C-alpha cells in the first residue's frame, strides 16, 4: 500500500458542487501539504499543516479550505467548484528535519465542467 | 515567496546520450535544500536527487548528478546514459529552511529518443 493515499484518484463534477479530496498517510509525519499542478505552472501550494492545530494558507488558497482531522489525515475542500479549479491535486508529507524531502500521493485529477 | 525558474519547457535526448536540465532560484538564505523530482506519465512524483546548500560537493545518484553553483543560484541536473524510462517531466524544487515550504519550477519535459 502507498505511504500517502489520495481519494478519489479521478473526479468529474459540475460547477457549483462541493468537492472533498482526502489524503491519509502512514509515514508518521507531522507535516502535510496540498499542491495544485497546472500545465506550464509547476506545483503551487494551496495549504499546509505542521500539526493538527496548525494550518496555514499557501500561495493560492482562495476558493479552497482544509481540515486536519488527525495527524494522518488532511482533506482539501472546494466549497463551490468552478472550471478554473480543474487541475491535478497532490497531497504530500514531510518529516520534521530540514533535510527532508516531500513524499507525494498519487494525485487526484479533478475536472469541473 | 521564493522563485524557482526552469527555462527549458521541453528537451530531447538520444538514448544513451547525456542531457542537462537547467534550474535557477532566488533566495536570500545561506542554508537551504534543493531537489529534483521526476514525474513520469503515471503522474507519481519521485525524488531523483537532493542537494544541501552548505555542501560544496555536488550530489550524485547513479546516472543522475547535479551541478550546484551557489553563488550563481544555479542547480542543473545531468542525466548520463539516458534511458527510455527517463522520459518524464522533471521539476526543480527549493525548500525554505525557515518556513519549511517547498517551491517548484514550472517543469521540463524530457523526451528520450530510441
């Protein structure tokens, strides 16, 4: 099983619908992140969390919200999806060492019609 | 916010040849970390190599090596003896030591020709 699991892997929805992307990890890391990938733009940080009580906005948080339900779970919500939120979304974790890299989930491809 | 720039949107290399992917970044920090990630068509993000800024020696992982030029803020990836499985998007990333945030470049798509 993957260390960082995202569900769903693919989702098609309509404008105005509420969508939740879920992420769970078995790596025991405190730090979790949500990124968005668009062609030609690389990965942009939406939200990040360093523990259950610590949640921070990233560069593109407008239109998104998150919930850290437990150390191992970090979900991303789109309250009212719009077409320009069509993208590939990644959840990632890292350890508390400054040398640590990001460990990624397999991505959730979201299409908003 | 830090910026990471990959100026080559797409590159091609012949199988068994060597290719170098470029990356520059902007920071006022002296101690930080740099990474190259690979994203094959499966879309999984895979760590290729890591460099600590305080180390002068360039990192090497098998066929992958970096040319880290701290003063120039340059961090290029060299792939030797290219293989068909190396075809992927490659992302350069910078880790901010103070806020533990990661910043990514826009990526370089590498094609490997048989």
